[in-house]
């Protein structure tokens, strides 16, 4: 969508409207993974639901009635699919119930695509390949049709046994990326695998305690699919290895509201972009910025003290104190005495000089005689 009518609802504080608008925004955005675009009628129906004028059940009925009364169009027009699947995704995301099981995963596909695909909720019985732009026309090796059920059940059993206890957030995100990429790679359905996987993943994240209620899926649905592709593709001849680093960047934005750049061109196998190198560059830049800020502050205090008629010992003590406290930390006579290794009375005299020259200001709420630097 070029115009997003839901973001104003997502940004407001009214919980019910925010929750429903997130569900609709994600549902509509996910259609992009198959190049689909919902109709204006669907968007207007969504807004009616968000405003509380109709229930989710009414929304589904209105969409069904709309297409039952509408003349059939060409098979190339998949707007009806986009509309019906959107309202069904929004409905599922609005429900609190969830069961971590293969049946839940298959059930989501059945609900999303009933009446649209004849094989809704059915495991494919044929092998597939798909030419991927991100792989220069090559395909991921999807699950073998003869082993799909067993592979699906194995992945679920392994995830159920896995413990997140004691893991850092980086380790949690890395494992989540590994699990969801492997689940998608099975590709147990003929079509609709990415939308089904996305919906299931959101529900699973919620069951783990994450809200996952922002616009990352809606704004980056195609990136999500391409990241899943890259997580399951290896070509040793070309020096390409499967990697979850792109998927982890997506999940970090989703769960931690980070601002990693999610550009599809970064995922192309001929791209030279590397998230690990970017992370190192960003960290070095942050260090450089921090060091510059410290340098600027120290230079400022040096210039200020040079203008004052004070002896060298006093000047050194002020600079030492400023280097330790900066403009944020609060201090008193005891702190000065210990830090500068001077007597309690000398610390009091130093405070009077600092006050006289406007270098410190009194701070209330921390006890009597507390100050911080004002420059």
C-alpha cells in the first residue's frame, strides 16, 4: 500500500483500536509476498471494524457477500484472494487461542485458503521448485513430498524440547530465526506457505510473551520471504552459504524495535552488503561519536578554567572532577574530597569557587549540598 490508513490507529493509545489495526495492517501487508493487492472495499471494511462499527464476523460476511454478488473476473485477477485471505489473517491474529502443534499450523492454512485453493489444509504430494529473484533464478531445495509429515512433526518436537532458559536475547533471536526458517523450508503446502508461516510465527511469538505489534511484517513482507530463502540456500561453487543473519535483522526490528535496514537488494546473492560488517561499522561509529563528545566536553572545561583566576591545583581538580562526573552525575563535598584527594574543607572551598564562576548548579531532591556541572 502506498497510503497506509492504519498507522494512525497503531500509533494511538486506545488498546482495542491499536490491536485491531495491527492485525489488519499485517494481514494486508502480507499479501505482498505473492504480489497481491487488496481492494479499497476491503480497506474500508477493515476501518469499519477498527472503529467498532462491525465485528470481525461481520467483516468476513461482508467480504463474502461482496464477492458473491460481484461478476466473476479473469483468473489473473487475484483481488478476491487478497481480500478474503486478508480478513481471515486479521481474524486469526485477533484471536487469543493458540496451540504449538503441526495441527495448528495446518489448520491456519486451511482457514486462510478454504474456497480459494482446492488443497487448503492438505499436505502436497508432489515435489516443487521455485525460481527466486534473490537467488538469480535458482531454487531452494524444499522438503521431499514423501517425507513432509514426518519432517514437520520432527521440527515441532525438536522445538518443543528446546529450552530458552538462560539465553541472551541474541541467542533467542538466532534460535527463533533457525526454527522458523526450517519450518518454512519444508513447504508442506502447494501455495500459501509464507503467509501461513508468518501468521503462525506471530502467534508463536505471542505465546512466548512477545507482543510483536508493529508494522515490520506489513512494511517488509517481501523481505521476510527473501530472508527465509537466503536462510535455506547454499551454493558452494559460488561461495554462498545459508545464513539467518538477514532474518535475525528482521526479527530484531520486530521484537526490539531496532532500525536495521531491511532492503531486498541486500539479500541478492550478488550483493556485497553484510549485516555483520554493518554492525561493526555502526559500533565503531558510535564509539567515535562518544569519544568526540567526551573530547568536546573536556575541551570546554579546559577553556573555561583557563579563563579563571585560579591556581594550577584548583584547575587540575576541576578538570579531574568534570572528567569523572560529566554533566549528568550528582556530587557533594564528600565525593570531591575522595576523588581529588583533598580535605573536606578544601572540597567546600572548591564548591564555592565552582558556584562563583557558574560552573555548577544546585540539585534538589538528593539531599542538602548536591550539585552537578552546568556546562
